[in-house]
C-alpha cells in the first residue's frame, strides 16, 4: 500500500471529508483553506461582491459564500451526514429541525473536523495560487503547490498528489439575454442575495431560474405557465427571449412583463484559477476530460477533484468520491489505463450528445445518480445505496421542484405522502417573480 503526501485544496464539506478518508487510508494530509475558517459554503458570509453580477471572479476580496441569511437546507438532515458521523438525531447549534438553518450545518462540519482529526491539519488563511505537475513524463510525477500565507508570503511545497475541493457554487453563471444592453433596471445574481430588505421598495423583481427538468427532452408544459396559485406574486414563464426596445422582458412563450430588477438564479460555473496546464479544460461548464467526474484522464491518479457532480445526495457523494480517491492513491482500488479512461469518457460524452443533453450539464447526475453512487461504492467495497435514502432524496427533489417552500415544515407529518403538495410543476424554465411594493 502506497502512502502518499497529499494536498487538499479547500476546507468545505468536500475538503474535510476528503481529508478524513485520506487519513483513514493511511496517507499524510495538508488542507489549504484561503478563508479564516473551515466550512466553505456553510460559513454564512454577510458580505456580497461590489459587482452584483460578480462578473470578475478574480476581483480583489471576491466573496466565496452564496448563502442568504435565512437559508435552510433543502435536503433533510438525514441526507446531510457522513458515515459514522450523522447529522440526524443530534443537535449541533440549537436547531433540531429536519431542515435546519445554515448555522446548524456549519456547527456539524466543525464538530466533524474536530472529531476526525482533520481540523488540526487545516491551514487557515492559506490560499493556493498555483498547482503544477513536476517532472512531466518522467514516471516519478509530483506536484508543486504554491500558496500565500497569512503574512502575504508565497511558498511552494511538493506533494505526491493534490485533491481539488474548491467548491462549485461561487462564480455566477450569467446567461446573455438578447438586448440586455437596453435594460435600464438593476441586475443581480443570487450569489449576492443576502436579505430581502434592499428589495422592499423595488416594485417588481424578476427572478430567473435555470431549467429544472426531469428529463432532458421534456419541455415545460404550456398549461403550467402563468400565476402560481400558491403565491400572491409569483408567475411562471418560459425562457426569457429578449429585452424589448422600450424595456419590458419578453418571454419565449410570448408574454412580456416590466420589472425593476432581474435576479438571476441561474447557477454557477466551475472555476479553477490555480490550475493552468494542458489536458484539462473547462469548456461550457464541462470540466474535462474527466473520468467519472473525479480523475482528469491525463493526470490520474495524482490529481483529482471531489465535489464536481450535483443532483445527488451531495454529502454522501462527496464521501464516496473521497473514498475512491484515497483507495486509488493507496493502490487498493485501480483505474483503467489512460487509454481506457479516455475511451470511457469519449463514450460518456457521445451518450450525452445522443440524449440531447447540453455540455453544460455534464456534471449533473440526473437521472443516473443512483447508478453513479453505486458504481463508486463498488470501487471501494461499500454497500449499495439504501432504498430508503434513495426514496427520501427523490421525494425531496419533487418538493424542491414544486416550488412550494412549505414542504420543509410538513415533511415529517407527510412521511408517507410523496405526491400531493409536492407534485412537480412540470419542467419549469424560468419563474417571473414580481414582488409587490409594501406601499
Ligand atoms: C444556496 C445554496 C444552498 C445549498 N443547500 C444545500 C443543501 O441544503 N444540502 C446540501 O447537501 N447541499 C447544499 N448546497 C450545496 C453545497 O455546495 C454543498 O453542501 C457543500 O457546501 C459543497 O462543499 P464543497 O467543499 O464542495 O465547496 P465549498 O463549501 O464551497 O468549499 C470550498 C472551500 O474551498 C476554499 N477555497 C477555494 N479556493 C481556494 C484556494 N485557491 N485556496 C484555498 N482554499 C480555497 C473556499 O474558501 C471554501 O472554504 C447548497 C449550496 C448553495 C450555494
Ligand atoms: C503519482 O505519484 C507517485 C508518487 O509521487 C509516482 O510514483 C507516480 O508515478 C505518479 N503517477 C503518475 C501517473 O504520475
């Protein structure tokens, strides 16, 4: 069994569980975290970027976090624990709800880091600036990690392997809307949304959601468009087509509305400012070529990524990805040859194209998430996904898609009910959200 010296970039949920699994497998670990605490996304940051669209991710002081103040989890706590360290059945920050607020998750991650021994390995205020392979093509391949410490000094250290865990919910994906230069109102990405107060005197807020779709070929159903019964002030619309000459937002299905703010809830893009070398690219939000979302084919196994895939039980997936990386590095699990991985990736891309799935959804695990989780589990000798967890996640997704926020507080009473209030609204392209002024 090989014991590797491993650098982990980032101390969010992914970096923390990656470090635990690497330790368990006998590796030596250093975790680099640029902020002043571990927890990543779950460390609520009341600041927002000066540019409400955050178009320049390299802007000085760019804010990492994307949580808003009142955020509660969208998955039940049972789906947000790690093996041997559950979130369910325990209370970490005084919030026992099934769908707790963000402070509870942060306190859980803090306790996890302490108990697993990872906390002591996290170097805070240590920003990784550059990761590069040494001795390319000479068999013995190692990695140089350049990082800036608290004092501003830049140092470079050599590791056998690097696991990238820098998060995927920081750099906004802002779609280009036709005619947007004619827009006279404000624009903001949800990355910078913290509290409702600044919106109180805005007459109408238009909120655009990304395509939420159960099947890639499904279109939104026309009869679902229009006002949502549930809310005073929410309408569903198909995709924004363009901004009209005199200001209103024109939707693809024909109607138009006026608004004061466009709030983009259009998701995020992968961004690795510290990686710059051949054979690994981000193209239309596809990080590739990447074997099973974890190992870049050219640099496997010594460079890996934990946390790229989504539309799955995130924490469990982070843990399985981490176990796989740790086992491959030790030699307990093996990868195909580079040619084998390249061929597998090519086949996967071909299948996505055949299914009409856009490149930018490469790392979405829907609908093959169970298959993926079980495949990972098999690589590392873990049991298959429990049916109970699978059903719970699918039930939560239906609730999320229903756009009915109340599911969180009804969840426990409706244990048996996975239809009713949480029936999906079809596949919704965009939601027009007009908030009435309080006057
Ligand atoms: C609004 C919102 C709601 C969500 N709700 C849920 C939910 O209910 N349930 C759920 O399971 N998931 C949810 N998620 C998904 C969430 O992203 C994951 O739960 C989890 O936080 C991902 O962890 P991560 O470690 O991959 O990334 P992050 O938590 O983003 O952590 C990345 C870390 O890397 C550090 N870093 C970045 N670059 C560098 C560098 N160059 N050098 C050193 N350190 C660096 C960052 O400072 C950060 O600490 C939500 C996400 C968002 C944005
Ligand atoms: C990975 O790192 C180990 C130890 O540094 C080295 O022996 C091995 O050749 C590396 N593998 C690749 C494919 O670079």
